[in-house]
């Protein structure tokens, strides 16, 4: 049990005591009672809103309840003072021993420090990346890939059972274009001079695909009609593109548990099942689409289509789930896919590009209807990344063949830099990825700043070992206010993990690590100005051992946080 969990339990016991005394009614809902650090550290170590939250349902004054609760909390061992702030917030000041106990707790927990039971084993399906299987990964896919993978790691650490899923969009027109592009490369591999027509994929990444097809089929399909080879080439090209995509993702340390095919979903009739369910609930009906507003279409005629009642959920019109040719719309296929993956899980999270924001309400409404509201479903929107080189945006386009691949970026700056950078801003905020800045050795670069903090600790421990000194918990009582301040920051990690997991925001881990690194660097700089504050004091091995023990466990927390981001800690810089 971490320090904040311990004090949450103390607050709960204090409330139980008030109930036993008759000064607080039994059975009050305590779900919104919080125990956390005060916003201003000068106000104390622990803050609780218990009196503010419970006063109204208890039929009493918040200040009066705070005074009664204060008297109970003052009895807790390790609490040196309880102060009432404002209308009824309570701030507790703790004895240094409480923080030293937490330091020992970090040491005892090691790699598991911060691990939570928040998820209680519930299963959550996270679908992320899901790039069209028409070429290698590029930086347009990178941010969603990292956010999804970091969220998966975070939720696992918080006690959830996570299923990582990739949805293969292999049933749309884009894969027919891929097949035709592969056919050109197939003919090229057999010695023909080709010209890539407008609208086909010109990238060189299809040359090996054509060569493999030529090896397999010889000239069998050179002059054959498209109807004979399209489905065959489509399947072969998609399979090779997916192997390429998996290899690219592996460079980022990303691996999925499940790959679901849109084509197979349709073949299995899953879309028809979803339509039947929605019709039974009155959410799909046959109707005519309105004429597009602001457009004059001479040959426009009303067409009867199966429509989802999107207007019931804030949309400006009901949306078709099928096209006039009988094929499923993207929205219709999406309904079927979500209905399929909702089976046997407690929650689903989709990581989508921000350009899909307009469909969020309707897909959420449809999934809610299909699952009777029993599945928690969230969609995280991720803004595109603007890639800069020399201050100029780099053009990225599969169709032009000039995009910058993810593999190229990783080769230039490294996996850890890419992953960390993608998590330095909230996912729905715009981001620039500047090749110069992400490798800059300055405090303005959070990747360097956090890694340097860990490397400093590792360097200090190596130096101490060379002098015959090492971490020692026996004399941690010698640590003073400066060290306690740093331990307090480290002790926040379990809280940050739970808050990030609850909100589905892995960037909070990056922000926290930056704060912890700032505390470590500030403490290090104290030693530059005050020699007695240095980690290693040859003339005082007891204090040195205590400070090295603290440093070791600050490093442990940094590593635990970096691991959630999928980033390796640096030991030398």
C-alpha cells in the first residue's frame, strides 16, 4: 500500500469513527472523497476534500465537519498537524518518517512500484494504428501507434487485461488500387517497361511484391483480364504490406495481439447481423437521403437506403450504412466491426486520427445500442504530427511515393526519442516533430532532460562503487528537507499512474517524469553550490549511503515511468 493509499484509509477510518460517535450519518457515498497532495506544497503534505463532499448529504456545515474530522486525523501516527483551509478542506502535515517509509516501499516494490489494482482484471480492447495496408508506416501513423501502445502498457500496469487490436481495412477501393499497382510491378518484374498511371501507388516498396508475384505465377496473368487476377493480387499484396507494417511497428517496440480483417468480417456476414440488431431496436430504417445542401446536382435522384438514426444522437442527418450499389459504407462496416469486438470484453478504446472527429458521436451511439450500454466505449482522437527538417514541413503522401517512412525516422533519431516525443503533448493537441530539437542536449528537450536525470543517477552510483561506497537504507533518517522534497515527488507516481489510466492519457506519465527529473536536477545543482549537499561525501559514509539509497529509488521510479512509455532508461550520456 502506497503512502496516499494509506492516508486514504486513515481518512476512511476517521469517517467511520465519526459515524460511530453519531456525528456523521452512516451510509454516505464516499466515492468522490479524494486524498492527494495540495496544489501548493507549502500548505502541507496531504489534502482531503472529505468534509466538503460529505457535509451537504450529512446535513451539516463543511467547516464543522472538517473540525470533527481534523480531531480524528490528528490521532494518526505520523501526522504532525491538521489544518482547515477555506470552507472545509483539510491539509495534513506529516512527519519525515512517513516519506522515508515510502522510500523503503519503492525499494521493496522495485519494478512493481506504482502498479495498481484499479482495473480489477477487467478486459479492455484497444484498437490502434489500423493504417490502410497499402504501404509502409509513415510518420502520419506514428503518433496514434505510440499513444495506443503506451495506453495499453499503462492500463496493464493499472490492473486491466488488455487486448491490442489492429483492424485491417482490406475491403475498400484502396486495396483494389493496391492490387492494380502490384500488377504493374509484376509486369515490370517480368521485363516489361511500365508507366504508373495517375491514381495508382508509385512507391518503390511495391517492387518486391511484383517480383514475388512473378516468381509465383510467371507470365500467367500478364495479359489476363483483371477479373482473373484482381482478388488474387489483392490478397497477396495486402499480406506483404501487413508484414511490412508489422516490421515497421516492431522497430517502435509495438506488437498487436489480434489482427482483424474487414474482408473476413463481411464474408462472415457480421455486418448483416449488426444491421438486423439495429433494425430490431428501431435505429435503422429504410429512407431517402436529403439532397446535398449548397450543391446543384442536375441528375440527382432520391435513393432509398438503410439509414442509421444519427439525428437522435446530435448528428445533422441520418447516415447510410449501405451504398446505392449494395456495398457497405465505411460507417456500416465500422458498426459490424465494433459489434464483433465487443463480444467478451468489458471496455473498448479506439485511437483515431482527428480527421475522423465527425463520426465519433454516431459510432458511439450505435455501439451503445448494439451492446445495450454494457460496454464502456471511448474514442481518443490524435492530431497529426508535422514533420520538420530545416524548419520546412516534409511532404508525406503514399500516392506520390515521397513520404518519409517511420523506419527512416527511427534510424535517424532512435526508437526512444520517437516514442518519448510523441507523448510530450496531449494527443489531441497539434505537434511538430523537429529533427534538430528532439535530439538537442538541453533542458528544453524533455527526452534529454529525463534521460539525463537517470544517467546522472547511474553515473553517481558507478562512481560511488569505485570508491567503495553504495546505497544503504540503515541511515535514511539522516536525510533532510531537500531530500524529503525529492522523495515526495517520487511518491506521487502511483497516483499519477491511476489518474492517467482513469483518463486514458499516457502523456501524463511524460509530464510527471519531467517534474521528477527537474527535482533530481535541482538537488544535483545544490551540490554544485553547497559541497555538503553532494551525493558522495567520502568523510560521511552513513549520509552518503542514505543519499545513494534515495538516488537508487528515484532512478527506479524514473525507469518504471519510462517503461510505461515504452522507452529504455539511459545509463550513459
